[in-house]
C-alpha cells in the first residue's frame, strides 16, 4: 500500500490511539484477569455489551469526565450487571471497578504516550482531524492525555449526531480538513466502522489491525493493513 497525494489525515481514537489496534474488550478482559475477577469470558462479554448499551441509552458520562472517570463508570455498570446475575459479589463492585479502571487507564496512557511522537511528526506536515464514536467527553480525554493540540478539529458522534459506520461522519472530517476524500488518509482499528465506510466515501485508508471482537474479524484481510502507528510515518515517508 502506497497512499497517493495525501494532504490530510483522519484518526480514530478508541482502539487506535489508546490500545494499539486491539478491541477494548480485550484490554478490559486482561484487566479483569489481573484483578482476579473470576468470571468466564463469555459472561464478561455479555456484561461488556450490556454496559455499552446502557451508556448509549442513558447519560452517565458527562463532558468533564476524563478517561479514568469514564472507565470507572463503565466498570461499575459491568460489574453491577454481573452481580445482578449472581456471577460476582455485590459488595466488591465499587472496589474492583476502580481497580479494573486503573489498570485500563494505565494501559491506555502507555499506548497514547507511544502514539504521541507519531502524531507530533505527522502534525508538522499534515492537518489532522479526529473522528470518533464517543460519549461527549472526548475533548476532556484528549486534554488529559496531552494530545488535544495535534488535532485541527474533533468530530465526535455524541456531538454531531452521526455514528460510525455511517460514512457521513467521515465526510464531516473531510470537510473539516477542507479536502476531497481522495486526498485524505483515514487511520482506524475497525474494519467495519472505520475502514469500509471511509473507503465507501472515497478516502484512502490504513487499517491498524490488532485483536478484534470476533474470530471472523481476526481472519479478515485488507491490502491497507498496518500493525503499528509507526507504519503511517513510513507510508507517508515523513
């Protein structure tokens, strides 16, 4: 893959800048194991989906919440659900939610720190826009991690009312860059939510592929696959 005539970049956030390409469920599951939470992976995955749906239905996360705040809220919802199902001790929900959140936050911070030099180098040559499915607090998260200054604009689903995989959210990103889609490189970790809709719009793409949600996703191939953000620098020869 050799991107042509790229004049601007769109980055995803979750799973791209904060996990190195792995699905967030894998990061949380690893933290569950480190925290000694004795549930099965299928039980965890049900709780993970429950929490995502609850956060989509109800305004739990507010604009001032940083990433650790958000993780604490999310973990409490997951563990409370598991407790209600008789799969986790109710008295331990708050304590273990904080422990898992801390482990996940530390993991995310380490990945973002590793991404900073890449963003800093790219930002010297290209305008960058962030396009993310998020809860309305992405600006606080970016500032907390010290990467807010790298982005010309942030397009957040909870703010603009459009969610991936709708290609219109990437169209908003292109408009923010002031560029036609074929001059924009989209970097994301999800084939179905980032890469395919961006390609449908006409953008060039780089799929940061890590551990996915399903074996089927893990088995998929794409000619524009990368395994680390450093490869974006190599692709663009910067």
